[in-house]
């Protein structure tokens, strides 16, 4: 595979962007490779500047449930763009998307749009702290909630991939009210509640963990969290930045039947443009300025282009889509597991609908400890084997593979064939 142009551009990028990229996991550092610079993408495929084409499983890390550049989004964006790209004043699109979100997730009686998932989570805990007049929050080891200071404690995704679970530059004071529990381990939460009775403003959780790779919640885990929170008047915040509109049109809260007090959204809600949102019960969200005293603002919040892409995206979520995505996810998961078995490679494949992660470990993966028992060097070799065969998986062991409506069973079968060949190289 020729990568001359990407290599040359990376050298140039290293001289202007820290690490040559604008977000850490893009750098391919943990898989021992140089990043590919992408020229264009369409459907399930991306193409780099050297002309190499790949079946894409990063899909912009989740937003692209309908695939790259769906014609409807492109048309709608072109039409809206002609009318102006930002007003700094209300536009009808914000109301429309807000109502759409509420129709899909009824627990969101009021919603505030922001521009990223990071803004959504940091604002949601501000509301929770104001509503409860408490400071402490509980998060789970390996859950990622964006890069705001209070969450950079035992965070997942890039922070885990790059081995810096806690970042320098975060003052001890900003994270001293962050308590850390183990995902899928209710006792660890009970212990924190026992030691901090009446002091915990919120428990924030990815209802389906996606930033240590995919780890679905154990039976009853979220239900019991809900009960613990209610009993101590603590707010339960679901970070559905990945699972929202992906686990189902109504998110993880719909399929798993646990209703949080506040929900954080991102990724799919912007259909590939920068959008985040947080919302919940009206009495909580009416604390947000200007309805209430909790300050939060954004120059580009509710941006007309972003709202347009989000609306198109949410207006095309059908039961048929989720059935299709689930069948693709099951096909990919089974194919990867079979390939590993035949190559005698220890592999655990976790999946939830269109989210799939192959973990290179012989232990069932149900939490941070078991996820991090994975052999990341083996994943790195597997990654390079796939890239060489026209498949672009996430450049980290600890991320979900994302399927979209644009992927076909044939794409998945090609991926499995590539995985078989790559696995054979591993066992040698
Ligand atoms: C991606 C992600 C975020 C952060 O969203 P950004 O838009 O990258 O700021 C927060 N929470 C979860 C669960 C995520 O996966």
C-alpha cells in the first residue's frame, strides 16, 4: 500500500499541530503506524490522499449512522447554507430539532443544544450540582465523558489508549469531587454512597460503555443504579453521546428501560456536524440560563447547518434501520469470533446492535479490568493487517467499531475475510 502523500503530510502536520492531529486517537500511535489523511468519504467507504480505499468502521467515531455523506444531508445543507451559516439569534430549526429529540426520548422535556459532547456533560453536571446543592459526582472507571476537568479521572477512549488516565493540567481541586466506581460493579457504587451519604449530586454513566470498547451493562446494573440514586436524591445522568439514537431511536434508556434524570447527547444528534445536547425534566432544565441562574452559553449553539444535519439524521431513524444494523453487527461479531477460533487467537467479541469490539483476551470483558487485560500489541498487528487489506478499524483496542446503514452484508463479509487473513498472521 502506497502512503507517500500521507507520510509527507504527517511530517508537515507534526510541525504545526501537536502530534500532527486535532484529536489524539487519530494519530495511530497505539497501533504503531502513521495516520492516513482522508480525502473523501462516501457511504461505508473512505479514501486517503494516496488513493487507497477502505471499508470504514470508525465512521467519525459514531455520528454517521446513515453512512458518509448521505445525499439527503448534502442537499439539505446546501439549501440552508445559501440562507446564512450562523445568526446568533434563534432560528426555527432549533425548535424543530428540540421537539424531535423529545419525541424520541420523552425523558427529555427540555433540551439545550451545544456544540460537542464535552460541553453537554460538563453542563449537565453543573445543572445537577445546582439542583441538588451538592458537589460530588460519581463516574465509572473507563467511562469517557469528554475532556472537561472533572471527568479526566480514569477516563476511557484516547485517555486510556495513550496510557494517561489522569491528565496533568487538571488541578486537584477540579477532580477532588469526582468519585470513581467500577462499571458493572454495583457494590463499588454502594460503598461510595455509604461513605458520602447526602453529598453526591449525580452519578454519570455511559449506559452501554463504549470507550473501553463495547461493554454492555450487566442485568439489573442500571436499574439498581436508578434505585440507589433515587433513594439518596442523587441525579442519574446517562451519557448517551454514543448510545443515543444508536442503541435504538430512543437510545439506551428506551431499550434498557431505565429513565435517567438528565441525558447527554452528541455524535448522531449532529449527523456529522458539531452538535451536542443535554436535557431532562423541565424542573431541572429550567435552572439553565436564561430560564434560571445556571450559566451556560455558546456562540454557535443551535447553528443552522448543524441543526439541519441533525434533523435529517433523526428524521430517518426507522425500526427497519435498527433491525438491519443489528443483523450486520451480529454478522460481524460472529465472523470475527470464528476467524479467531480458526486461527487459534484468544478473542472476546462484545456487541450491542451496531457497536462491536473484538478484545484480544481470553477473559470475558465486562468491566475496565477485563478490558485492559487485552493484548494491545496483538490488536496493533491486527489493525495493520486490516489496513493493508482495505479495512479501516478504530486505531485502538479500546474503541467501538461503528456500523452504518451504508454498510452491506458484502462489506461485512469482505471485512471478515480480511480479518481471517490478518488473524492467521498473528498466530504465526
Ligand atoms: C465522544 C464522547 C463524548 C465527548 O464528545 P465530544 O463531542 O468528542 O466532545 C462524551 N461522552 C461519550 C460517551 C463519548 O463517546
